[in-house]
C-alpha cells in the first residue's frame, strides 16, 4: 500500500503544482513573492538541487567602527554652535557617524589637500607592504605647491625628490600626511592606478562604496586644475570629508604618521638622499588628546582644516571640519571644546 501511495503522489505532483500556479495566476495571490524566483531556481528545487545566491559582502560604513559601543546625547540647555568665519562646518561622532554640529555641511566646495586623506585610505587598502619601492617620475617631481623638501612653495629646507629616485610607499605616505606634499600624493596615486585620472576613478568608486553623495575627486593631491571651469567639478563637502576622516581611523598607521614631529627624516631606499619633513599641524603640542589634523589650501578652496580629537577618557572621538575659514585653527579648537562640553556618551 505504501508503494502505491508513493507512486500516486509522484504521478499527481505536477498536476497539483499546475493547479496551484493556475489559481494564483487567476486570483493574483502570491504573484509578487513568486516573481523573484527564476525558472532555473524552480527547476533546481524540483530536482532537489539547492540553489544558493551569491551573497555580496556588506559595504563599509563611513565611520570608525561598524559596531560602536557608545551613543552621543546632547545635554539639556545647550545652545547651538556658530562658526561665523567658516563657509561650512561639521562635527560628527567618529564611531557612530552621528552629526553633532552642522552648518552648510553638504555644500559642494573645493577641499584642497583634505583630499589626501582619501589617497591615504587607498594606500592602506591597496599597498599591502608599505616598504614597497616606488620610482619617482617627472610628473611627480614637477608638481606645484608643497613638495617633499619644500614645506612651502618656493621655500625648501632639504633636497627635493629626483626623477628616478627609489623611495618607499611609507616614506611618501609620511610626507603626504605630515607636510601635505603634492609630489608624494601624485607618486602614490600613479603607482596604484597608472595615471592620475585612473586613480581619481578609484577614489570616486571608494567614495561611492562609502555612501558619499557630495564628492567628486579629480586628483590624488587636491591641487586645483589649471582649467578653472573644470576645477568646479572637483569637490566634496564638509560632511563627506568628516565621514572620510572617521573611516580613516580604522587605519592606525595614518594617524600615527599624522602625529609625527617636525624635522622627521625620510630617505631614498639606498639612503643617499635624505628629505626633512615638517608637520603642518599647529595644534600637535597644544591640544589635549589630539589624534591628528589635516590642512588644506588652494586659491579656490581657501583655508580648510579637519581635526580628530578624543575626550579625556579617550573612549569618544570626534571629527571637526571647517572649509574656507580664515581663522581655522582657533575655530577648530572652539568646536572641540564646545562638543565635549555639550555632549555625553551613553
């Protein structure tokens, strides 16, 4: 009897399946749920074959950690912060991405060398051995503005990079982050992608992966393009830059370099050429619990600055950004002090 029943079930299964499908089609029931199942998936299920969809890895969050332990909460009776000299200003909690202060935060603006923080992130993610050799080419050597050995345009304190010089990625990263060296940024970008344009594509893909919607990079360095009309298409926002900085905290190397003292030395691989590197961070020895800062200036962008600092417990980190601010250093200190006086973390 058991064998006969089994045969009857097998024989009638296709008919029953058709009747169920026909009823659903006629009544509209379950059509939406079933429409996501492909014909091949149905065939696989009928044959007893399990079909597994490829699971995409989750995209990273533009914050310091995916699993924050604390949430910021504003204290009662706190007045809003005003940063009158900044054309845009933002403060976020680094671990959660929560906005703590916001003024014109999504306005598209040139951001000058704040761009280099994205370049540094891509160095950490694409150059696995920072002692990797990079050969300096003519395009890097003739970069405008700040260069290795020349902390300001036209002011040099040690030898510049030379065409054909072999130097490590770590040394270039150090010069780019500490002294905002444009030649170092160009050399790193070209080493990773072949050309500056192709590296800009890599930068913009990373920005998209992080969910940044107000950013379009054009160069690894943040230098203004010669064509002023084209330069308008190279931009970010105070909010996007704050989120990039928060994400960069996942890489301790970036911020250890940012805190290195002035007069640090980087050398060619053979040791024959030594370059002295200054640090542009004016608050390095003045601001308690500072994690690091990054400066930016071009004629189009004006004076910009981002700073990462923690509270005295070192458990809570904030990112402050000002764009086009003539009093950027004083304002960034005010922003940090206001934040830790205005918020508690639970």
